C-alpha cells in the first residue's frame, strides 16, 4: 500500500494571506478616496477661476459648453504656467469675443449666450 499524503497550506499561511488581502483592500480604499478629494479640490479651484472671469462677462457671455471646456482644461493643467495659458485662452477666445457684442441677435449669432 502506497500512502499518498496531500501537501496543504498551514493554517498560519492562510491567516497571514487573509490579513494581507484585508490590508491591501483598506489601502486601496484610502488612496482612491484621497485621489477623489484631490480631484474635488481641483474642480473647486477651476470653478473659482470661472467665477472670477464671469465678473467681466457683461450681457453676452460664453456658452455653458465653453465654460465646461475651460474648467476641464484648467483642472487638468499640471503647472501654474499651463493654468495661466488656459485662462488666457478662454479669455481671448470666449470672454473677449462675446463681450464685443452689444445686442442679443449679434451675441447669439456669434456663438455666445445672452444673459
């Protein structure tokens, strides 16, 4: 008679593996939560910049799509220089463009939105 013994994992190895898995899940939850908070902060910063720019709008102002594009570009900018470039681009492309219209018809035909 040949006796075949199966090789199994000890109880200690199973417990350590389970604890390691739990720690890994907790770490993932912590870091993904922090990344979400960081992204939220960037979104708030871009919305604050947009509010500052809205002061100069006047009656004819950029569309919601243009504003959303600006906030996305601003929040994705990786340096202060890139943020300044996105602000200048939005100001030149949209704010100044829309501000040049003085009546509703010209404003809306120029791709802007009347207040």
